[in-house]
C-alpha cells in the first residue's frame, strides 16, 4: 500500500533573503519553493504547524492548494533548524499522478537476529526507486532475523512492493553481521557477566544534501 496524499495550503510569497524568511518563520510560516513539469518555479509559504503535522504522519505526497489551483506535488527536500525540531524550508516538485517518478525511500530492517557476540551494521539507509505517485512506499523492508555472523544482505534481498522498481545496484550491501571479541569475565565475577546479548544495530545515515535556505540559517 502506497503513502496517502495530504492536502496542504500555500500562499504566494516574494522571494527574499535572510530577514524576509526570518520574519515568515516568526509568524509560524515556512518558506518553500514549488517547481517542475516545465512550469516556472514559484516561491510560496505554508503554515509550519500544518506541514509538520503531515510530516509526523510520514507524508510525502501532497495536494497543494494555491489560490484556486491544485497541484499534485512531492516533498523533495525539507530543512530543519539546528535542533531538528522545526521545519525552516521545504522544496516541492510537481508530479503527474499517471507518470512514474524517481525518488529515495528509507530502508527498514526487520527482525532480531539471535546471534551471540555480534554487531549488525546497516550500511545503506535509503534506496532509489521508480514508481507511480500512488505506489510510493513509506519504507522498504529488509528481513534480518535469520542473519548469521559474516553474512551480508544486499539491495537484491529487499522486500520490494508491487508497482515499485528499484534503481539502486542490486549488489550494494545493505546490512552486515560481524563478530565482536568476547570480553573475559573479571576474576570472581558471576558467569552471567559474560552472557551474550542480542546484536547491536549500527546505522550509517546518509548525509543530508544542501537545500535552499540552509545558508540563510547559517548566517543568523
């Protein structure tokens, strides 16, 4: 099942610099840009609370209401403040509901390997896909419950939903299970002190790409 489309209301704004964007944010608005489909890029503003509520529901597709016009748009990029609490800028790209688009979605590891003295490392956070807007998944799952030490899982092992084509190289490693040295128990310590625990999960996050508005935040 694909992600739901959320309604989002926007207003035109004059493209401005740091001060203009700061004043918008003080009023609870988020400066944004809408572009794509051979139409001119348009500077808009949306209510921060409305956008953040939608993002908490993991929304990616929106029906953008701008005056009397409605556009199907995909949230391409979003910028947060230094604390990661508030949205400060957003980029939306216009899409056609009957045309396939390309985008990246997060990979979700599922399951708990029952392996002693091991570390499970997620080496790929996102995968690039192609699909219709209605088929965009929230995440793509990788089952890791049966992984053993020195095993890896690749993009080829992802559980890809119907209607979705994966564009990332199928041989790229997504997760790897490696052994860790067992620490010797201290003299006199109970045997339980050296008991094994479930593998630790380490994720390597993909660095965020620079977005419009990021430089404005740095100059504050």
